[in-house]
C-alpha cells in the first residue's frame, strides 16, 4: 500500500507524522510542497479526498493569512488561490492512503486510514 504525505520539514507535527509513517510497512511518497509547489488540480483533489472545504485546510494563524486575507471574505476558489500563492497556509501534514486522507494532527490519526 502507498502513503503520500504533504510535508513541511520545518514543522514538528509534520516530522512526527513522517516518522510515524516510516514505522509502517507502506510505500511512502513525500511531497515537499514548499519546495515543489502543488497545482490547483492537486489542491482540488486533496480537498475532495479529505472531504473538506478550502476554508478547513487554511492555517489562519499564519502571518501571511493575517496580513493578506483575514479581513476579506473569500469564496472557495479565492481560498484555493491564496494557498497556491502562500503555500505555508496549507494545513499540515496531510496524509493520503488509497482513496482516503487526513490532516494528521496528531500523527495517530493516520491509523484511521489503515482500517
């Protein structure tokens, strides 16, 4: 089975989830989305797999959000473009296994994907 993690190596929760995944018997794909930006289609697919809205995947305590978007009312498409412009806004880590995914905060939420 294959697992994909959308990973930020500077984030302790993301490192924790990666370590957790490395302890499982899975083929692992690491997407370092800050180094290799994801596309609109990638993000749209993630939202579909996670079954959440763009608003649910944004880190609203980030400086980029507060300075650029917090005072504005944005529709879903604008929210997606805000993440593409400022990838640090993306919640992390996101783990996808098969057709299911989770924002793995905490890392043991990954277990829900293995059932």
